[in-house]
């Protein structure tokens, strides 16, 4: 546990670290026994598994029991709202398994995500890759960490200096990803996609990737990772968090030396 700060959160962050570790262990047990996994299809290129449901249930029950006054927003379980008379100003935003398509196919590129929002600001974010035992942490005003050691974004000054992660979904505008990839390549860059937006954002924060672009992501997919990029010295597109919690938003996050280039390319790809 990072001991360099004290958050005014009544122990929520420290508790969340223990919860995400347990959730990761649970998810990993499912991943190691995929032949028994029950999988459902929610829509085009949109899967949900027994693992998603049970991991989210564990996180919800753990957080709800410890902090019953907090709101919880999750990918599978929707929005759980406490009684108005007991409601706090804290909101948990969770994705039990980001990268479900990878998970159910046995591809080790998925993660568990928890973000903590307070008064319309993202206070902290956690992204755990159980397969690699990598815990990414971001704390507003403090920094970003990988397994408790500080991490920083790339020092790249050009798209040719590294790989740009890209994302798209069934919500993307027709042709967006084609245009985005072509523009990156035309600028001398290399594109990367691992089908887990949260994990890709963590990699940007750690300097493994130089940036990330997607025309729309849900709050549970990116609030934690976007905070990490910012706290690791990167640039992001600032947004109204209350709106993001309801509708999601566009994501451009990158090292300072390439942020403007990636933002410009994203603008053009969305036209």
C-alpha cells in the first residue's frame, strides 16, 4: 500500500485496494477454468460471462456493505443508488472484467477496474491485471503507480516514437476506426489495440504506449485509466464527470509531446 498520502475518504481507497485484489483472484479462477464458463451475448461484439457477473457482484457487495451510503455504477449491474437521506458524495465506478472478449477466448489481456468519484472529480483509480500481477494506481494530486512504484508517461515527441492505442465499439461512428488508423500510419505512427481500453490507458500512464484514442467509452472503462495518465504527467481531454457517469464520452489521453497530434487526428477521424 502506498503510504505517501492521506485521502479524505474515510478509508475507501485502502479498502478498494483489498477488494480489487480479491476480485482479481476470483476472476483469475474463472480464467483458469474457461471450459466451464457460461457466456452470453448482449449484442454485436458485446459479451458477458458468468465471471463478469460474479466478480461485479462481489465488488458491489463488498463496497455496499462497507459504505452503504455510496452510489455504485457498474457495467453489468447498472446504477445502485442509496436512499437520498443517507446518500454520500462518493460514487464507485466499476468494470469487473474489461476485455471480456479476450477473457473468454483465453487471451491474457483483461483487467478489473475501480474508480472513486467525489464531488464530480475522479479521486482515485485502480486497474488490476491479475494474470501479470500488475496493480496500476492513480490518485488525484499525488501520482500514478505500478505495484507501488511511481510511473510516468512517455517522453515521445513524435508519433513515430512509439505505439498509439486505438479503440472502437458498436457505438463508434461508421468508418471512424478506419480513418483513425490510416491517419496514424500516415503520420509515421504505429497503432495498437488489445481490446481492453482500461488496460491500454494504464499502459499509456506507464510509458509503454504513447497515447490512446477512442470516439466513445463508458465511464467504467476509462475514468480510472484517464486519471492515471494525467497523474503520470500526461494530458487528457477534461470533461464534466457528472455527464460522463451518465453517457460516457470521447477519450484522448497521451504523453504531452504527442497529445496535440493525437487529438487532431481524432478530430479528423470523427468527421
